[in-house]
């Protein structure tokens, strides 16, 4: 009984209260930073606060956002998937080649199979073979980028009759942006309202403890990687539809953009914390920054500098936050 009392006290004492209170300042800091960006760029560009520009921001985030949805699940569970960029490119290439010979509908099915297959391969290597997720997905990143360049060659592969992603049936919003918002909502509900979501948080917090209480950790993580692969399939199709073509450089740098948005949104590198809402905030911060810099005619190379700086700041903030919570 004394041990139970001590455990209860620890769970409801000052440390737990501090952890609970940490959530509000995190959201508040993100929202304040986003608002500061909006005010700054609104002052410096007369076009920033227009509806078409707001649509442009969401549209530009659609591919990164869909990948970040799957990445949020994995990072909460303490895992990584750095193959998302090359996986997207490989899916788009397989779709383009299949569409030329088989037609759009069969090619779409092949694209989904390829994306899910990449996720299954990553999941198998991590959960069955036991290779670290970072090493696994770095390896598959190189494999699928190399395959894309080898099979597709240096030239672009054109795609015709597949422009659904740029259609604007409602409020001048492209379907690719609508799809991103729908997927973000689905993942948010999945994480916050389902048993699967609760097990993802439990695994991220303490995988060994989760296994001891009966959670099938390997199966859950495998499903997480499959979801990430499905997101690659969707983004491959969206990219092919938006551009009308694909090439070996499709998806370059998406890994950095995805990880930056997720960590910036409050998901810890150590797992156990985070949410899809936070990831969306992180995406908006990065998207508004890139859009505002473009409107101000700042060279695109400086956008890469800004993205790298945001990633370092986000990881640094995560480390400081972890130390504060342990105090």
C-alpha cells in the first residue's frame, strides 16, 4: 500500500502538474510564432493576406503534409522514416510507366501497392529483422532514389489525363489541398480517439513497459510503417497529377521538410508526445515562412537556410523541454 500511495502521489504530484501545464505554453509558443510571421509578411507584402495566397500556402504544403501525417505516427512511437522523398519519387515513376502501357486506373493500383510495399519493407526490417529505423530508412532512401534514377533515366516521364489534383471545385481550393486536410483530420482522430493511437503513445513513452502490459509492439509499429508507405503512395500520385510528369529528382529534400515540421510541431525525438494538430502548426510555420520569403523576392537558397535553422531550433527546443520536464 505505501508503494501504491507513493506511485499515485508521483503521478499526481508537482511533476505531473508541470507536464500537464507544459502543453499550453507549447501550443501558445507555436501560435504566437505563426502569428508573428503572418503580421511580419503582411506588413512587407500587400499580397500576403489575400485568399489566393492562403490557398497557395496550403497547396504547397499538401505533399509534405500528407507525408508528415504518417511520419507523426512513427515519431510519436519513437521511430523514423527518412525514405519518404525517394519513396514518393519511385511511386510516381512506377505510376507513370504503368499508365503508359496499362492506363490510369491499373497504374493507380500499382502505385498504391508500390507505396504500401515500401512501408512493409521498412516495417519488416525494423520489427522482424531488428535493424534500427534510422539506418533502415536511410538505406531504403538510397535504394529507391537509385532505382528511380536508374529506371527513369535523366529525363522526365510525362503523364497525361491525370490532372485531378489541380482541379478547384470548391472555393478555388485544389483537391490536393483538400486531400491533405482530410488525411490530417483522419490521423488526428486515429491518434486521439482509437486504441491504435493510445498504443502508439505507449510504445513511444516506453516500449518495454508497453510490451510487458500486453501491447503487441512489433505489430503496431509494422502498421505504422505501412501507413507511412500508404502516404508515400498518395503523395506520389498527387505529385504526378500536379506536375504532369515525374523525374529522378522528384521529392528531393522532402525528408528534411517532413522531419522539421513534425519536430517543430512538438513531437519529441524520443517519442511518446506529439499530435497531428501540432504537426499542422509546424507545417504552417514552415509554409508561411517560405511563402513570405518568396513574396519578398528573397532568393530560394535562403529558404533552405531558414529550413535548416528551423530544424536545429526545433530539436534544441525539444531537448530543453525534455530537461525541464525531468526536473
